[in-house]
C-alpha cells in the first residue's frame, strides 16, 4: 500500500525513528518526574545528571528497539 511504501522509504524511516525516540524520551522523563514527585533530585547537579541520563537512556532504548526488533 502507499502508506507502507512511504514508511519504508528513507524519510519515512527517519520519521519513525524520531517518533520512537520521542516516545522513549517522554517515558524516561516521566520516570524522572516521578522521582521528583517523591522529593528527590532537586539539587542542581542532580537535576543536570538526571537530564543527561534521560537523554542517554532514550538514545539507548531507541537504538535497542530498532536493532532488536524482528
């Protein structure tokens, strides 16, 4: 079908990878906010470290998703 052909093209794959990164980033940042809701991680160095952790985790999860999928 036309939609599957569009998603299987290079621009389509870039969009799919971008959307999956956005999903994993949002998921990771949601967990970060749950930790904040528990009252942890408010100091500046902790907040900066957790921000970098969220970014790296989202990259790792996106890569794993695209490499390990069937």
